[in-house]
């Protein structure tokens, strides 16, 4: 049983006790029955009125709750529709009081959400308005009458965030461009002369409209100023180059050049003015020293001719180079030619540098080739020979590779320009081929010269005898004294040979002459004891051909009365040692005159 029911029963008991107690009192007092009835009626009415009043109040409360429920439901439905949320649904069947409380709580919550959404939209609209004014953009389109949904608010927030990023980036770009514009204006000595330029340079940064149009105009202004600055710098740099060129041509002293040091940097208007004045002064001075200037240009022309590998015909094609009539017209021709050559070299610098590199490697290769044929290189110390061989081997690999690379580049260049690329008047391929052919011809010529030299040396040794190859270190072991050598008769070849052998540590041999000179021929050499020297006693290379002993000349066994031929034919010389020995053997068997060497005089 509920407590309320218990209390109701207790209330009924209390009422019964109260009525019983009233009857007892009335009994004691002696109130008549009719008055007791009357009084009981009053008590009844009073209790009934009180209960009716209480019931009426409770009924009124019930009505209010029902009415509140109805109102809350209506408002809640409206809020759910405005906020785009699902309608409120009770999970269980509640009482009137609980329902009213739940609905009222939900309505208050919905009202709060509605208020917050409206406040956020208002704040976003204010921010959007401010950003749009700065960026010169239209405001964000959103319905101000209805309650924004969560999706709409999210999109609005993202839009405002994007605008903030755009404003920050544009502001940063504006600040950077403004700094560059100010620097360019200072460099050009330019003052703002338009309203836009004054807004950019003079006004507050926050007051500047960061619209796309303004940013584009700002960039255009910067490009214009940078173009003017670049043109100014190019003009100033051209004036400086002209000044340096005139300084060099006119041989201006260093003191005058140092006076222009401040104007040799920068590109401001005052710097440009100073440079122009200096150029005018130097041009006037150039006209006064036109001969010196033309000669200086000619020196530069010769340098560019060398750099561009001009042939002699190409150099002679510029006739003013050889003109001695120094006039202003001649100077103009030289100026135009040096400008043309300079541009030509700069336009093909890569090719010319490649050819120059090949020339340097080629000269180094030829130098190594020359050293490779030099016998004295084997006496070098410190590993130079090994280094040279490594470099030579490396050049032999790199030269053909470099030639192929240049050929490809030159072929491409010739296809682009539809003309031949010449080096010293020749196509590069022909020039390289000619250099290699000249190198091979030179090697072949040197080889033939060495062979001819060796052949002549062999013939000379076969004709006059070979000098000993060993040094005279054993002279002290010889049993014969110089005094005894002087007393020897020159007509006896055996004694002469025996005397020569200990002195030189070897024997001098002479090849026999095939025939005597014809009668009537003038004798060339006669051996006497008068002590006079004969012109035949010369030197061949570093070895002695004839020895002078006791005033006489040992001529290989010829008697003093036998004349000698001045010139010997190659056929008169034994070609081999066996032939030479055979000729000596024949001479020993025949009754040959003393002019032929006897084989018994040759001691092994």
C-alpha cells in the first residue's frame, strides 16, 4: 500500500475521531439534537468546502501542466524544425508532471542551441564583413532570418578561416612587394607620382585594400620598376665596360681610375650621370689619341682571331687592319669589327673552348711523343718517366673521345647555322685529320732519318774502322811506352797496329779499297815524317778516325806513295763482316802491294 493511501485512511480516522469528540462535547454540554445536527452540517460543509478547494487547486495544477505540455510540445516541434534535429520522443509513458518537466527541459536546451547558433552566425558575419572589406570581396551569402544549421555554420567557419589565410598571404605579399618597390624607387631616385603609388608607399599598410586587382597592379608596378632598374643597370654596366675598354686603350693611369671607384658600383641616376660624363670625356680623349686606340683595338682583334682560330686569309679579309691612315672612319670600322668578333666568340664560346682544349691536349701529346723518342729520358730520376707514360697513355684515350664530342657538337652547330665551322681555314674534321697525318709523317721522317744516320755510321765504320767502345781505363797496363811508339816506322802496318792496340785497348780496322785511284788523279794523302798534319785526319762524331803518332798518320795500311781516293762509293765498302774478312784473305794470298792490309797483321 502506498503511503498516500495510508495517510488517507489516517485522515479518515482523524475525521472520525474529531466528529466523535465533537459529539461527546455536545453531549456534555447538553446541546439539543437539532443544534447538534446543525453543527454537524456546518462541520460537514466546512470539510467539504476545504476538500473541494483542495481538489480545485489540484485540478487547476493538472490543467496548467497539460497546457504547459501542449505549449512545450509545440515550441519543441518548432525548435526541432528550425534546428534541423529529430523531434523529441519520450522513451516510456511518463506522468503528466514528468512529461511537462522533460518537455520544458528540452525546450530550454533547444532555445539555448538556437541562441548560440545565432550568436555564432552574427560573429562570423562581422568577421566576414571585416575581411571582405579588406580583401574587397562580397560578403558570404547566408540567411539571417532562419536559424543556421550545424553544416551551414561549419561552412561559414571554413569560409572565414580561408579569408583569414588569404588576408595573411596577401598582406605578406603586399609587404614584400612594398619593400621591393621602395628599394627600386630609391635605386631609381623615383618619387611616387600616382595616387596608387602614394597609397602603396605613403599610406598605412592596414588601410591598403588587398584585392586581387590591387595585388596584380602592385606586381605590375614592381615589374615596371624592376625593368627600369634592370635597364638602368644594363646601361650602367655597359658604360662601365666602355670605360674600362677606353681606359685600357688609352692607357689611363691607375690614379685616374681610382678616382672613379665609387661610380663603378650601383645603378642610381647620379651614378649613371657620372659614368656618362666619364665616357664622354674618354671618347673625346680617344679622338685625340686615335692612333693609339686603333693599335689597341688591333691587338684585341689579333687575340680574338687567335681565339676563333682564324686563318691567315680570314685575317687578311679585314683590310682596314692594315690601313695606316688613322681616321675616325677607320676607328669606326675597327670598333664594328671588334664588336662583331666579340659577339661571334661569345655565341660559339663552348665550341672554341672545346677546340682550344683539344689544341692544348694535342700539344701536350706531341711533347710526350717527342720525349718518348729521346733516349736521355731513361736517365731521369724521381719517377718522371712513369708519370709521363701514364699521362701519355691517358692522352691517347682522351684525345679521340674529345674529338668525337667536338665532331658531334660541330655537326649539330652546322645543321643549325647551315654553314661550315672552320678552324684555321679548314673544317674541324679535316684540320684534325691533317694534324694526325702531319704527326705520322713527322714520325716516319724521323724514323727514316735515324735509319739513314745509322746506315751512314755503319758505312763510315766499315770504311774507316770503328773506334773502341770501351773507355781508356786500362792504359796503365800497356807494356809499350809513348817514346817507343814515336820511333816506329809508319810504312810497316803490323808494327803500327801493335803499337795502336795497347794504347786504345783495341784494334783499328780498315776496309780495303777495291781499286786504286786512276792515274792522273790528285793524291789526297801522303804519309811522311815531316810532322805535318793532313786534312784527312778529322773526326767523325765523337770518335777519332786517324791517329797521329810521331808526326805521321796511320791511314789503315796505305803506303806513303799510294794515293787515296777523296770520295768512296758505297759499293767499295764491304757490306758484311764476312765479305770484309774474305777480301782480307784474298789480299794476303796475292802479291798485293803494301797498300793492302795483310791478314797476318790482324790480331784477334
